C-alpha cells in the first residue's frame, strides 16, 4: 500500500507516540483547525492480519483524542480510512476517536451514477452505510490530492470507470484515476454543477480540493500523482502568482494546457466575474450553510420510476429539504409521490421561487440536462423522453449527389447524412442489433473500409449508435451495391430483408444491401485470411490474419469451399465454408481483442484440450493508437447434431413421457435428504438410472469436458493474461458488491414490471420480492470468511446452448462471454465455479422448459395446474440427479486444482452464491427480453435459498 520512501513509524515505541503528539501540538498551537490522519488503519502492524482495525490503533486514537480535547478548543481529527463504510465507522469509536472520516466508496459511485444515468450506485452505497455517533460526521469529496481511488468498487465497476473516465492510459495510476474534477468530467459545466450539488446535499460535510473551486486543470504526464498537485493558480502573473521564484525552481510546473492555462483559469480572473464558477461555488456554500437539514438531517430516498432521477428528503428538526437531481444528459420530467407533504409549498432555494402547492395528485417536476433542485420541502420521479420507434416499412429511396455517378460517394463527409438518417430503422430490424430496447438518438458512420477483392466491391462500415440513455455502441455493417436490374431483382427476391435502400445515381438506380447476400463477399473474406490481406479505410485498417493451424484446417487447399450464411444467429453472424471452417462476424464491436479470439488462440496454441473449435484466423480493425477491435474469428467447423440444449430437451421429453405413463400408485419421488455436494459421493438410485437413462452419462461427460477446459485455462502461469491469480479480501468484496448490484436491479425491475405480468406469475413475484433480505444474506456469506482460492479465465457465458453435441462427445463453443458486457469486463479473471453454476442453472431451465411444454401441450396425462403439480417433483428429480452426475464428474477430474477453495467448507458457500447470482441475473434478463420465461428463475430463487446444494 505504501512506497519504500515513505516513513514507517513504529507506534509500538512510546517515544514515537510522544513525538507525534508534540508535532500535533505544534501545528494546533499555531491555529490549525484540524488534522488529517493519513492511512489511519495502518498505524500498527500485526503479522497475519491486514493491519486494519487493530485494538492498538483504536487505543492510540482514543489517547490523542483525549489530548486534543483537553488541550485545545474546537479542533478536529479527520480519519483517512480507504475502507468500506462498515469498516471505516470503527474509527469514530463511540464518539471518542476521530471526529470525522472520509467516505471513500460514495465518491466513485457518484461518477458512475452520472455516467450510467442511473441512481442505483449512490443509493446502494448509502443504504450500506451504518449509522455513526451523533458527535461524528462523514467527509465527502469529489477529488483530492491522490488518485480517484477505485479500490472500494467491484472489478466490473473499476473496469467501467477506467473505460469512461480514463481512456488515456496516462490517466490511470495504481487502482485509480489521476485527474482533477474538470478534466475528469470533460469540462461539462452542467455535469460539474450537478456533481457539486450532490456533494453538498448528501449526508456528510463536503470537502473541496484546492483549485477545483476555480476549475483548475491537471497534467497527467507528471510522475506519480503530481499531475493533480500543481501550484495554485492565483493570478495571470509569473508562476500563476504562486511564487516569485525562478520557474525552474518550483516544486512542480504550473498548468499551461490551452484549456486550463493559468493565465485564463486563476482566482483573480474568476473573482472579477460574478458569473464565474468560483462565484457559483460561493453561492452554493452559502446556501448549504443556511440549510441545516443538509448538514445534520436524516436521509430518506424516494424511488421514482425513472432511474435517471435521484430524489431524497433531508429532515432536521422542523426543516425539510427535498433534493431532486437529473443524472441524465437529456431533459427529464418526474411525477413525485408527495402525499405526506400535501398542502405545503415547495420553495426552490437558489432563487426562492415558489412552486405550486402539493395536492392529491403526484407532483410533476421537469428538469433540464443534469439539472437539480433544492426545495425547502420536496422530491421527483422521471420518465425518459422516447423517440418515435422506427418501423421497417418500405425500403427508402436515397439520391446520390449529382456531382458523382459513384454510389460510394454516399460515404463521403457531407453526403452521408441521408444514409445515416435511415440507419436506425434498418438496425432495429436486424436480429443481431442489441439496442432495440433503447431509443436511438443518432447513428453515425465513423469509418468505411472497402473489400476490393469482392465482386462487386463491398464495404465494411463501422456505425456508432448514440442512445438517449447509456453508452454508445459500435456496430458493423457489410454493404454492397447492385445496379444491374437482374442482379438487384435477384437480391430482392431471395434476400428481401438484406435491402437497406434504393439509390438514384447519375447512371440510373440500384439497391444498397447487405453484402452477405452475395456469396462472393463471403468467399473474399476467407481468401483474405488465407492471403493475410490488409484493407485500408478512411480512418483505420482491417487486417485478415491466419494462424499457424490455418492450412491444416483448410486442407486440401485446392478444394473449393462453398460459403453459406447461417440463419439461426443472435448477436453475431456466421458463415460456414463447406465442412471445414466457420467465420463468426461480431456485429457489436468494442476496443480490445474479443475473448473468443483470445481464448481459442490460447487453447489452440498452448493447451492439449481439444473439445473446442480450433482457431484458424482473425479479422481485426485497427485505428491509430486505439486498441484493436475484433471483427471476426475463423474456426474449424465441427460437424454436429445440434446443440446440447436441444439434445437435453429431447431427452427430457422422453423422460417426462415415461413418468406420465407410470401406473397409478407407482413410486413417488422427493428431493434427496442430503446436500448435493455430499450426495455426489454416492451412486444415483436405480430409479434415476432407469428413467434418466443415457443422459446421466451425457451429464457425466459434460462435467468432464468442463473440468478439462478449466484445467487448460489455468495451465499457463507465465502468460499474464491467463496466469491464475489468488483471491483477496478486496476481490471477495468485489464479488459481493457485484451480486448486490445484480440483485438490486432485478428486484427493482420486478417491482416495476409486476403489474404487466400474468396474474399467476404475480404471486411468484411477490414471494421473491419478499425474499430480498434473504438473498442479500446469502450473498454476504461470500465475505464472512477469507477464501483461499485462485481465479482464472473462464468461459463466462456457459450453458447448454454453448455446447455442441457430435453424437459421441461434446464440443464447447462461443468463448466471447456475455455480449452485453464490455470486452475488458469479460477478460476479468473469475472463479470457474461461475461456469459450473451457469451449467447447473441451464439444467434447471431445461427441466422447467420441458415441464411447461408438456403441461401446455397436454402431452402428459391430466390437465392444467394439477398436471403441473404432479410432474414438477419429477422435473426437479431429473435436475437434481443430472446435476449430481455433472458435479461428481467435474470434481473428480479437477481434483485438488488450486482454483477450487482450499477449505472445502467454502465450496458450498461459493456455489450457492453463484447459483443465486445467476438466477437473479436471469430475472432481469427475462423481464427485459422474454417476460414469458421469467417464471423459470422466479421458481428457482426460493428453491436455491431453501435447498441444500
């Protein structure tokens, strides 16, 4: 945690403690109002501990607190404890240690909330904050002299913060971001004012870092954290008025960046301008001082439907302040339930403007981009402004500018606006487009790369889609033009959905269509990989790169391979070349190498694992100094009989038919009386063997292949991208926090969507919502003890649909992880038990999918609810023993692998938590994508909380 040159005082020594007290006396005697106790959790050291919250530390803090209180008046001790709030509160003691402590975790979550346009991160961390002694207070801040620390966030949250706030690697240091407030927020004044408005209204005392009150910049190219520690800019004079010394003798150079140059940004200049940011900050501070409720008041969150609005009430004695903040970059409105304040008048505090009195109906409030209100009595609820949804409709006509007869001129700057205008409608109609649920603000063609070896010439277009909410996404379009009447007619007849637009050029008319409708384009891509071709675009290049195994997979090289586009695709598009190769084209691309390319390359080149498609080549887009983007992976084609999901459903149909055909009074089944992880040591009962049949062996084989995959991924200790890493206390906390985030959003969606669900499902929703505290308790078990284990690269989206059935074996495919996550997020190392949990949940999905199918179609005997009730124990019986076979095989193969917890008592703790996390994720996914399926994870959650896994 510390550098070697930093002093390490031995507080065990009485003379050291005495000397430190004398130093404190010196500064407090000069009139200093308070002292910041730097890294206070680590004053004392004890082997075998993290050195945090040691009894000796608290005893010393009590000692110096007594000394300060007895020797001085109105002096304050501020603890710098970079810990989760439940740990940092220990340094308040019983009100007899530090007067204040920094609240570190709330700071990054404020930035996350504004960037994500979602209030959940702020609410989540503050609801986790315990109460503190009445005489104590939290210190809140946006920036300080160190990096914007990301230690108290999850791995996924840290990855997100790096991507959105520290794109330049120079801005990153340690586990944080070294930027001042204004550069961090892109000099967006509305956003900056909102962040300060939140800082000054949340529970705690706001701390403003020097220079942030005038909008100083930084210099991220200075060493260590010095970039945010440059001289204060007092005036436009030499050395920014900080010193009259020779500029070369300054401890750090002043800021001379054009945007934040000290001659422009300084106290003297801003002091003279009543409209400056400095004066706005002064008014904010003055107002905060007048509103006692913002300093000492209680906190009550309001929950408007729109997550983009954060609303809460602060109460102190008779004073009530309502804070309403728009976290979105777009204007919003809100209807607030203020029934308890009926008859009162909200008075906006900055302008003392009286708003209409509160009546019976929800209170309506509108907010501008990043706007916020402080009312002397009220809160908001926002609904997002939606753009009209585009329907596919008729194919539009576009006219190529009269100055050119070439259709490619549509891509030129100044001409492409017409083409970009029709992109939202076209994209929404594509199966692979993932932004259907979000209103599109704009779609911009950011680069086009010609593939000249196709006939006709085709173009790879990168389209950046901006939404009214959330981050933009980049999609790949493959475009070609047909001018000949017969050629265009053939495309429209056989691939009508491929047509994007009809074009009018000087030479006539034609159609703009998806190049995949032309076999020559697909063949050109394979040829490009074989010949290691490079295609130059307006901004970047596409590289087609074969691997060392390309020839062995392609052979014989003289045999032509017919290309055909697969139809059953979701987020990607695949082209099959004969029975040799398959090219998966990623439609949504991000900076960074896709894990599909990275993991299959590793398995192909550096492991003996063979039950996956070998990598034959890649398509990569590069632009300047940006990270490369994976456009596609070329792999060996695996002849198969379908995926394991279809195979499993067929097996379940036969199983349930056998069960339904059993005579009345035949043996009934119930859940085994032992935990699943204990039962794997025993053989399944004869009835399970009889009814489950050969699928028991299939589950065993799948467990074996899963184990072999994980062993292969953990086999290279020299490759930094794949070398196993040990669990840490912070990582365990990261897991817990991620689980809380997933569950919090799922419960929020359940409450919001309940009324729209069928009546029979609403009972399930209520039962699950009532279990929220139990869910959190189960997740918390992850951090209640230190887990000794390793984390590795994993599949990341492991289920039956990601496994091919060859008839004799299983082949694991699709290593790209969950497409909704960022590339860097998917590359984070995790426990392989997440994959195990994913497969167990897939077995459960299959069991209930088959059960609902049988009872809905009347395949089984009986009708309706009675039939479902009779067959459900049998579906669970199948799930239990199939899961048992899978786990038994998996654990036999992995043996004592270090990626399993060293203490086997931790194994059920982890597996139970991962299973529940997956079920909560499924709830949110189904509500957003397939509401009819949400009953499956809803059925599972009470079972997981009550079962003995």
